[in-house]
């Protein structure tokens, strides 16, 4: 089994262009600025320490970067006609 079939994000590193780095860093910072406070707030609402939401936000971002492009990890809304 190839690594690319399980973690396509790792395979992307082979074809990554340095010109994309600035835009990817800006996108990452914007996403972090939005998700970290949201994760901390959800943790507080659940009665957990805010640091739990911080860890969850960061680990989810790392997980999506590695496994996100995989065909088995679709995030979508199911159709309403089922």
C-alpha cells in the first residue's frame, strides 16, 4: 500500500512549488485566526478547559493537511432527497 493512498497530503510535498508558500501561509494564518477562538469557545460551552479547544483546533488542521485530499474523507452535506 502506498502512502499516497492513505495520506495524499504527504504526496503533495513532492510537487509543491515554492511560489505557493506565501499564499498558503496567509491562508493558514487566516484559518487559524478563525478556528482557534471558535474551538476555545466550544470547549468552554462543553464545560471543558479552553486549552482543549486550542489543541483540538490545531490537531484538526494538521490532520486535514495530511488526510484531507483522501477520497474516503469527504466532508459534505447529505442530499435531502434520501
